C-alpha cells in the first residue's frame, strides 16, 4: 500500500548552483549527494519541516531520450518548466525576504480565493509558487478569473 510521497524531482541547469539556491536561499537542507559512475549525480534536499519528502535536483540527461533532453533544455532556457509549490505562513514577508536575496518574482503577493500567492523562479528558471493558504469554500471562486 502506498503510504506517502517521498521524492519529487526538479530539473535544474546546474546541480551545484541549484543546491546552493535551495539550501542558502530557500532554507532547505542537503540530504544526499552521491556520484554513481562518472556521469550520474544523485543530489537531494529536504525542508526541515518536512524531512520525509526529498527533492531530487537533477539535470535533463540519460536515460531520457536525446529529443526529450533537448526539449527540456529549451524549456529551461525559456523559463517554462514547473517547479514546486511551497506553503508559507506569511507570503508578503517571505516575498520581501526572498526578494532581498535576489530571487526573481514573476508575480508579487496577490489575494486569491485560497490565500495569498506569489510566483517566483528558482535559479534554473523553474516556476515556483508560494502560497499562504486560507480556508475557502467553492463559492469563494465565483467570478474569479485566472
């Protein structure tokens, strides 16, 4: 029986740079950093509040097909890959703190029916959403446009 999600992968352009961003800027903790042969690096980080969920930082490479690797690298260059959704206790404060650290935001904190949301990019161009959740009911979405 499946008990939880324990690993998600985020495709990055450079593992060392991504590791520094996720630990030094976002506050994650390095978990594993291993080389398997000369070509494959297994690097994971965890958030201190959720250590059971590892984020695998990896580059597009084999065993993915050459066509898929090329497409993913194009998407990275365009800033078009999705990343993570991050829960925050105060979206505006987190936005200010991360902006001061040089994080690029695509959307400032904005009121939504489900809470306050800001949209940023990691240093590989992946979209990441910060959400300060609040309780809602379906009626809260009446008239809401994306």
